C-alpha cells in the first residue's frame, strides 16, 4: 500500500496510507496494523481518501515478516480503523479489555 506506490494488498484489497496502529500478538508470531491515525489527519495527508483496513503479517522463526495474503479486514465506507482490539485478546493491549485472557 503506502503513500507512493499504492500497491494493492495480495488479496486484491485497496490498502492505502501507511501503517499507523501496530500491535504484536502475545506470542510474538503475528503483527497487526491499521491504516488510520485520526480522521482529521487522514483527510489532510490523504486528500484522495483511504479505504480503512487492517492487515496482518506472520513473523518468521529466524526473523523477518511475511504479509498474510488471506488476512485483509476492510471497514465500511465512511469508517476508519484505528486501535486494534481482537476478541480473545491476541494483542497485548487487549488484556485490559478481556480480563479472562
């Protein structure tokens, strides 16, 4: 995606903008990120608009990451994606949302 290349996600989804809210899974094997910081800033920097999305990369055993081509969460038009909260508490910031994890 990004600002300059505007490359589509491997799933075909239109991921534009840059990674904003990045979360690492509790076991360190997945990295999730969204492409919206704040709507007013998004509108200023991405004047053509950015479709809100969340993507995931798998972390290799010896380092490096590989984009998960099957994980592309697209939000409805008019919505923005910001902080990541995954049911079940996959990310460290989810711990206070799901005390049973």
